[in-house]
C-alpha cells in the first residue's frame, strides 16, 4: 500500500454489519486507538469489503449460493490438503495496519485463537474468503479481517489537535470550521491524498459542511476509519465509503450497508464522503 497509514495506541471495540453470504454473523476484531481513546474495535462481520483486494478472491458475491454450495466451498478451502498447499506456497509478507483478531477459519464456526499486533509483519497465502484473508502464524493457517494488511509499515498517527497540512492542499474559505479540521487531520496523516471536493451546488456540499476525500482503493478504508475514530474532535456527523455508512446517531450499529447506486462514484468507491455538523 502506498502512502503512510495510521498507527493507534489503545484497543477498544465496535460492531459493523455486512451482507456476505455465509459470512460470520457477529465477530469482534481488536483495533487500536490514539491515547485519546478515539479508536473503537472493528467487527469482523463488516469485514470491510474492501478495496485493498490485492489478493486472490475465492468467493463471488454476485448471485445467490445455496447452503450446501457454501458449505462445500468452505470445506474445500479449509481442507487439510488445501491449507497445507497454501502454507507451502506462501512467500509474501505484509504489515498489519491495526491489531487484528486471529480466527481458525473464515466461516461462522471460527474460533478466536489470538491477536496480531498493529505494525506486525505477517506471512500471507493470498487466499481470501467471506471478507477475511488467510495468514500464516507459527506455521498454522489463520484468518484476519480484510483490508488491514499493507505493503508498507504504518506511520505514526497525528492527532487532530496537532495536525497540520504540509502537502500544499487546502479547502476554500467559507467551508465550516469542522471541514477545515477534517482536511487538516487527513492531510497530516495521509499526505499522498491531494484532492478534496467541497463546494458544489447540491445539499450539504452547498452548505460547506461536506467534503469528498478522493482516495485510492488501498487507502480508502484507512481514511474512513481514521475519520470515524476521530469523529468527536472533527465534528463529524456521518461518513460514507464503499457502499457503507457510519453515523453518530446510529454509531452503535457500526458500518451499515447501502444500496447499489449503479456507479463507482455514486457508490462512493473512489472517495470518502464526510458530512460534519
């Protein structure tokens, strides 16, 4: 993954919703936060779908699957022979960008067997299923939530109160102070991002209380999670990314699924939308 990623100091928990056939219904992934306790734990069930799909995807989410077919798929992927072959072929290591729970399998019956620390390098097999990636820990196959493995070691997070933008980007005068704060914090922590969309003729953008942060697939969920973790300091009302929405009003529900609006931009797959108070 290009560009620095955020590191967080303390752990907490949050739940997210997902609509993947056969995916676990209610699982918790440890995530790390700043000293201000801004980060909440991530739930596997939302398994951010996620844009950093650098690895082989083993399941098609288009079309329905019968329970028998899904069971066969899971059994095939987790068979002793398939697992041994995957471990033997594994030759790539990636960095964890948050603390991640380790699970015995990607299915509903998975058991938690440990935690990978943030900023730890881990061997990956390249296999993914039901929103999880397969990794190798102590010679055994384990599964973690997708979207939290990167090519580069994450950089230290800059708290919003200490953030300053040094990459030359800015937002126009007239936007709300909260939008200024969001830009400054994201810029300080993700300086590779250089495009921010604020004023336009419709809705919250016209009011100067919304910003579109244009991101690469690799970086999108990192930015979305960073803003969510710091929502209180940044005056955030809600966030949309990759057909998922998180709002302060319904924060206990985590990231909620949205309908397909028919295009990459309409589905917010190429930008993180942030609306502030």
